C-alpha cells in the first residue's frame, strides 16, 4: 500500500501494523516513492546471510610478505624532515 508522507506521519502506528501484517508499506513524497516501512521480520530476512561492514573489512585479501614489510618500514620512518 502507498501512503502519502503526511498520512504516514499521522497514522504511523497503522503503517507499522500494516507492514507487520500485509507486507512493506511505501511512503511517497510529492507522488514519488520516498521510503519503505518493513516489518522487523522482513528486514531480518533481507539481511540474512549478508556480511556486515566489519565482516567485509576483516575478510579482505591477506597481505603478502612484501606488502607487510613495506608497511612496517614506512610506519617507522618519518615522512618528512622533523629537525628543528
């Protein structure tokens, strides 16, 4: 079901209840789709099996020995002259 934004604001509890019982509810702004209200169950289904940002970052490619050595070398050397 589509809800103009003002109606969705005025009847938010009804929008949420319909999302829980009937499925996603579309909110429009000036006649254009602007948002979708989902039940928690629908949201969980969408997210199931998808890695989080942390999972994505931690599962990146392994560093080879040359890259790790270059990073270590760079971290211990100043990037500019710091003499006063």
